[in-house]
C-alpha cells in the first residue's frame, strides 16, 4: 500500500508475554497525553544522544505512520514502554516501507517482556494496515526473533552515520524488498508548524 493511502485506524489493545510479577501491562495506541511521559522514558532509556541518530533524521518534523504509535501501560496507567513506526521510501522514487523506532522500555522494567510485546503488536498492526515491509536499525540477535535480518538491506542505506550490519528488515509481503536500493527518505505526514503568539 502506498504511503499516505487511507487506512483503517481501529484502536487496538494487546497483552504480550509480560512477566506476571510485573503486573498487568497493556499495549495500546499512543495518545497526545502520552507524549511527555514517552519523551521522559526515552531520555531515561536512551540518553541525550538519541536525537543525533540517523533514524532521527527520518523522523524529525514528521508524524508517525497513521495508527502505528503505541505505548505499554502498567495497571496504574503509567507509560512503561513505547514504539513507533514511520513512513519512508526506499531510495529516490522507491517503494514505500516503514521504519520502526525507537523501541524503548523503562529501565526499571527491563527483561519483563514489554519490548517483545510492543514489537509483536507493532508488526501485527503494520501488517493489518497493509504495509509491505518494516526496516529498523538495531541488534540482529534481539530482532531476529521477530523475523528481522540484514538479508535484503545490502543495497539500502540510512541518511547519516550508522553501522551497516545493524540495518535490518522484515517483509510483510513476500518480495516487497526485492530490488530495493538507495538511501531511505522520509515520507510521512509533516508536523504542523507551531504558531507563535502575536506580540501585544
């Protein structure tokens, strides 16, 4: 499905392979009210250098792909994890795809299965909404369990410094990445410019 095409955005909830000792965690669609908590969580989990990553160049000034921004909440409603997917094109005039990231979990809740639940939900929803492929920059030993590999990313590149072996992909439609080449480019909806108040 082409980027920007109309898609159903049915709200969704998933319960992942969460450790019972951590209490109930639900993966739900991110809301505007979650943004401050999400940003604080990302700062704790990834540090200030997160804004300098190559992936950030594709996200800056854009909104996540429609219906593909999720948070994990604990029983009290606190944001315990986050994942978002972004519309990109593979090279100049290339195929539409998604870029996943960042995926982050509150450092105090690591190894509770929250990251896995977020990943499985994100992939399932991307497939349900008709997307053909997902790319990400990450550690292969972790993401291989979700079907990601570097097998079809050899002719693709990120717009900035990155470690080539960490550019991974998963096809949601068989053959979606056949012949894909070039540098990933942002294709998502742009953020609306903030209007400055008029001087009195």
